[in-house]
């Protein structure tokens, strides 16, 4: 499960049913700015990171 939030804390993308360990994230619909990505794995562990969309 993946959620992406903008710097204001608004949810901008919610992706369910990720089947593979490797995946590509299409950011073309996102405006330029800083985003936070929250990833929940199958063991219910959370990973948080931020990225910059130019």
C-alpha cells in the first residue's frame, strides 16, 4: 500500500494492490514540489521518505 502526500499534508495519490517488490511510480500527474511517500509492506511495516518533483 502506498500513499503520497504533498507538503501541506493533502493526500494526492493512494495505490493499493502492489504485487511486486519492484515497481515504478508515475509522477507525471504531480505538480512540482516536495512530497512524502508512505509505504506499508505485507508485514504491516511502514517506510516514510520524501522526494522532490521538478
